[in-house]
């Protein structure tokens, strides 16, 4: 029970007692049996756990029993449930990283980017009063959840219409532009390019650990998420930068009806985490021996993992991976290539890649889920070290049909 002067303590590390455990390597290891099933189907960003464990109490957020009673965070704000501190830290982080313009935009917070996708589809299609549902498209291979979100409630406002490359209907449509793309990590531009089109840019992976930051994005609607930025998927916080006030207002209304706002505790935790990340990028704020640059840490980890995977695939004629060009990153001040959160792997023989990997106790997501071919499988690169190492070990034992797989 909480007395009048007691507080609920939310910490960044997994500890039911409220005491942060010593940040040792063993705390984050799973001690997996050699025959364990490795689940790389979901983009569960547990690879970041090692970074956050090192910070100990630095991300502590405290709540007293009388806080968060009201639905409202800032009644004067268009997004009345957006915590002011979170709004401040979102703007600060984008300015530090240089990946998105924030001036002239309205910020709408959601329960992850999943809710924001639903909100933006509603906001764009509701005012049109079309006799038939608005078509929602995205270029294949597209994020597998778009079709589910667009069709799940069988709305009369919008419907999934598939691959943007093959969309040739007249009238209004919404194109989801995912860049860097999920699943293949490619930088994307709109495909349909018709006058009546409405664009939504899903920029969940436009952060320095995944791709070079070539400039600030300044599209009409941009979606981001704490899940892929910081690794805190369980906090369920995402945000949209929206230029048009009417679209922003419609999105807020959707979230109001859907969940009556977004958890204040989750927002406050997200705000603290974003603040720590911004500080980690500043030589003037962070003690050099205590706070590693978060994005450099993530980039280093993904670079190592991609090198291991590429070295393995180089000598295995069964598998191929996408190639990414060197680009200058404004954030790091250096030329680098992308190291996406997912490996879009292709089996060069006539086999079902997802099924082949599943036979070796590696769970992935079939290319068919992304509007592509069963030769492809999406593999998460964001698991814990032990899971990733076991995945690489098993993959090295898989050979082509001619050699016996």
C-alpha cells in the first residue's frame, strides 16, 4: 500500500524489488539450451538491455500516489493528453539527431506507433465522405501489419489495397511510405504519385543506429516510436509529427475515443529515457566515463552483428542479403552503410525460406506476409546476444539442397 508520502518507483531495469541489480554480463544472459527454439519473428528490441542495465538508477522516475489522477496533461494543447515533458524531450532529441524537422508541427502521442497508424488512417479518410472505403497501399515488400491494421475492424472508411507498385485505381488513396523500410531496410520514396494521394511516412527506423541520417525529414505526417528508437517496446509510446492542424485534431479525437488518451506514467518514463539519450550525445553534458553515446552503442552492436551474418552468407550459396551503399551521416560525421533492424534474407533455391529455417528451430517471418515471395524471410537482428549467436551458429550448418540441408 502507498501512504500519503510514499512513491511508486519506476526503474529502467527489470527488478521487482526496486533495487537495481549489479550490471554484470550474466544478468542479461539467458543461458539457453543448445536445442532451444530461437524466435526471430518479432522485432523485439531486447539487444538494448545491455546498454540500459549499465545506467543503473539514471533512468529512475518516481510517482506519488496522488499524481496522474486527471485525464488531462495540458488542456490548452491540441493533444491534451500529451505530457509537456515528453513533448519537450521529443523536440530536443530530433534536434540533437537531426532526423526530423519539428518546427511548425503538431505532436500527437499514441500507444505505440500501431495506434498512431490507426489514428492517421481515420484522420485522412473520415473527412472525405467517400461512398467506398479509401484504398491503403504500400510498396512491396511492405510492413506486414499494415494490411491487418487497415482491415481489422472492417471499417467503411478505408481498406487494404496491397502493393503500391500495382495500384492503378483512380480516386483518393493513402500510401504508407516506410523509410528505412521494414523488412528490407531500403530508403523509400512514394510510388503511386497521383494527385489525389495522401502520404504517411513511417520513420520508425530513421535513427543513426540503423541508417545514415542524411538530413531532417520534413514530410506532412511522420510516425516515430520509442520501441525502435530506444528499445523500450513495452512502454508502448509513439508519436506523430503532423503539419496540418485538422489532421492532428482528427488523430487526437481517434485516440480520445479509442483509449481516452495515453498513460501518463508511460509518457513520463519515455520522457526521461529520451532525455538521457540526448544527454548521451552531448560531450558537454555527459561524463565521458559514465554515459556512452546511445546511438553509437547501437550502431556498433548492429555493425558487429551484420558483419558476422554477411561473413557467413558470403560462403554459403544458399542465402543472399541486400547490399547498402555508403552514405554520409550528418549525425556521426562519417560515411557509413545501413545496418537495419531486420535481415531480409533470400534463399536462392526453390525452397520456402521460413519453413527451412523453422526446421532448424529458427522462427522468422515469411516473405509472403510482406507481399513478397516465400523465398524471402525477415529475421530480427535485435535479439539478445546469446540468441543471435545461436542463430548464426545454426545458420552456418544449413546448406543447399544439393549438399543436403
